[in-house]
């Protein structure tokens, strides 16, 4: 069974923000002055002190994994698309090879879902996706690999509740959902975010965080919704604190898509902010 703790318990005698904190793969692909080549990218993430870096798709998985292994950098998550095509579930022909290679390496597969023909017929689309994800989860379970649905604006699954509903339909211990702060703010807005997070928390296998602004977030551009951690008026620390206080022991990933800052500076700001979060959390009595 995939080893993520999803129960509500907060040890009062050990207040530590000790969750895995890793960089999304877009942190080294979409920012100015990002290093070129997998080895340089892995080395930067390792040197800055992140606990790992995500993979991105199946095409370059083996080359990226080899470069990360070279510097002893973990791959906590990989971002993978699945589709409904002509009424059938479809994923990359090498996905099972990727999973087999990741046996017992604590990998979380973040699935983003695509089904243009089912946008208005979600009941049928959900059924097809749930059946397909069941098969994928059953293949992944003996490998100790988790599967999590990644809500994304303008994709088939956009909301926290839809991600949770699909995970419930799949009904496998190694299947959950991911909370993605920037997409949540864009699609659902920030009103009532605390209640939505608490209600969905037992299903979260991963949480994607970043700096962001508060306000009318549905009408904001990505330049305001995806910023280095520590920037913006939205209280990302409060999100982290709320999750941790209510028993979240899963992974936190740093979202960096298209931040218009020097790559190393933006990442250094973010990891420094995470260390500040850890100190703040530990110091609360």
C-alpha cells in the first residue's frame, strides 16, 4: 500500500513541519536563466536544499531519473496526462515501464485529465476515468506507488471536489487527490478556502503551494497567482499550518510555472521561505 498518512492526529509534543518539500519540474524549465540539461537542473535543486524534484511526463523519465540519481536527488512526484479518446481511457505506452522502474521509491503519480468530448457529460466521463484509474492503481499498488488526481483550470477535472469525487469512485487505497493552490484560486476563488481544504484533506496525497495574491483571484493572471513562495498577499503559511495542524503528513510541491524571475533567485527565495515556515511552525506554543 502507498505509504501516505492520512489520519487526523497532531502530536503536541513534537511540533515539526517535516513534510517533504520538493520543486515542481517547471521550476527548472519555465523560468529565466534556468540551467540547461538534466544534470545541471538536478544539481541546482539539490544544492538549494529541496527534498526532491518532480518528473514531467514519460518521454524523458529515464534520462531525468538517471541525472537525479547521480546527485542523490529524489523524485517525489511525476506529472502525467491521461485521456479519454473515442470513449476509451488512454495513457502513454511507457507509463507502466516508468512505474515499474519506480518500485519502492515513494513516487506519487499526479494525473491531469483530458476529455474534450465529455465536458458536458461528466457522469459518463467520470465513469470511464474511474474505471481506467482503477486499473492503473491496481498495477501501481504492488510497486508502492500512489496515484493522485491533479485539478487544473480548463482541464477535465478543475475543482477540489471533483478530484475528491473521482478518487472516491476509484475506491483504491493508493488513490487520492492533490490540492493545487494556484488552480484553486483561479477556478474557485479564495472565499471559504479553509472549509474546503479541511473537508477534502483526508483525500490529499499532495499539496502544491506558491506565493499568490489575495482578492478577486478568479480574474487574476498567473503572474499574480504563481509567485515565489513568500511573495504575494495570500497567506500561504496559513494554508500550510491548517493542513499540518489537522494531520496532513503528505508532500508539499513548489509550483513555479512561468515566474518572471531569475530561476535561482526565485528558488532561493522559496526555499528560504519554507525554512521560515518550519521555524514559525515549531515556535508556536
